[in-house]
C-alpha cells in the first residue's frame, strides 16, 4: 500500500505540523457543511419524486439554492434559551453532539491515499467516538428544563445504545474475516485498520461473505442517526420535536448538521467495511480517478436507498423499536459472530462463511414476516358485511 499524501510535504513545500493540522481541520468543516447542504436538497427532491411532488423549485436553478437559503435564515434567527434552562449544559450539549461526528471523519479512507489520518485502530476509534454522541443528547434534553425534551433525550440515548450493539457486532464479523486473511498471508495485526480492510476486498467485497452483517449494520445506522422509520425520539408527532425542541437558530442547525454528516459517514463506513470502498472492482489497479468514482458511486447508491426506505416504511412505536433490537437483531448478530468464529477456527473457506450468513439473513427475514403477520392478525377486527333488506313503510313512518 503506498504512503498517504502528507500535506506538510505536498509539492515539496514544508510547513509546520500545526499548519498541516489546521488545513485538515478546515477541509473537514467545509466538507461537512457542503455535504449537509447537498444531502438536504437531494432528500427533498427524492422524496418529492416518491410522493408525486416537485420539491424545491424556486430558489436558484431547479431549487438548488434552497438549502443555502435555509442556512442563511438559520444563521440570522434569534438564538433563544429558556429562562429556566441550565445555561452551561444547554449550550455545551450542541458541541457534544457535533464534535463526535466531526471526529469520525479522521480515519475514513476516501481513496487509497486520501484520508485525514491512517489510524491503526481506526475501526475501534470510529465506534468509540460514535458513542460520545449519547452524552450530548442527554445534556440537550436535561439542560432544556423541558419534560418533552428530556423524554426525547432519554429515548434517543436508549435507542442509540440498543442499536449500537448489534451494529458493532455485525461489523466485528468482517474484522474476524479480515484478521483470518491477514494471518493466512503471514501478517499479524492490521485488521482494525479501515484502509487495510478495504485492501483485503480486492476481488470479493465482504457483503458477499456477511450479507446478514450488512443488513444489521444499515438498520443500526438508521437508528443511530434517528432516521425514519426510527425517528421516534425527534418526531413532532411523538415528543414535540425531541431533545432539541428548545433550540433555535444556529444551535438548532448544528443538530441537523451532525445528523446529515453522521448519515454520510455511516454510509462511508458501510461502504468501506462491506462494499470494498475504493478498492472493488479494479480500484487498486486503475488509480486515483477510478477510486474516487467508486467511493462516490457506492455512497450515493446507499444514500438513495436510505431515502427510499424513508418513503416506504411508517414510523415504528418506541416499544416495537426496542424489542426489535434486543429480541431480534442482537441475537442474530451474536449468532453471526459465533458462526464466524467456529468456521474460521476450523479453517473453513470463505464461501462457507458467506453461505451461513445468507442462511441467517433468510431466517431473519422469515422471522420478521411471521412476526408482522401474527401482529396484524392479532390486532385486526373482522366485521361481517351487512345484509341488504327491504325497508317496510311501517318502519319508515315510525322513524326506525
């Protein structure tokens, strides 16, 4: 694997390390902002197509400046804080939600040589940083001194913890396979490096070996980012807008900046771990240009599917959401890890790992279908159709 591009040595121009770090910081902030503006516009247009609408059309050509106009409006709105709110907790909560998502950018490889930092434990780093987001959510709900905001914060924290476990286990199955491949090649370590995981998928993306893991990971990503149909903690019809109901202006917009940036990063992580990232197919041989195309194409396709799911499925109840994680996804994720461990410990080939994962995925789909049908049958009310008959003149006269 070639060395990464180092800004302090770019074009032979030397610069201090703090300047190098500052340039990377500015790049992340600019990428986060532009990515959020683009995703909001695209989501509006995609959902409009699904719902037989036109979406934004008036602000700029085909409405392309609508997100920028909304951003300017939020920047100029008054920043209001409830009188009874805890000032420091209320104001710092925004940063505890925003900064962890910001830090997730660091180890994600966009190409073989384009990333902020190549961390040896990048896989663990991403999930460790992702968990810090829960602290900001609780702080926002508690600091607002609003019972609805507090209820939304507790729901959001419970949901994030519940779905982070199966999502982590699903991704850990890929790490087990990558570690086995590295050991076969005589290498020790490196299985937790995201760029190394991508490099292992030169001919076979891990989605073929872990289809169940990919499905669980994407479901967990939706729930982690509070995206429909798992948006109960922030839905207006549930708890009046969730844990940030008391926020306004620029602070409110930072919550949405964190949500859409997190959506993009979870898609990038899923592409890296399961779809081969910049490597599959022919990325390692075709060079930088084709690697950029692969990265953007996979990320765009996954984002489109997530928008599609939003238009397809209704919102779940909070009890259904929690039960689905603990009673369905978590046991299947544990089964996947157990199956991988047994097969790899006895030297089983990759196709056996993939076949077992596919069988578990079919079992998961069948179980969900049975549960949904049973629930629908238990709650439905069967009414016998009324039998038409002639009304006599006596009944008409009496008013019966």
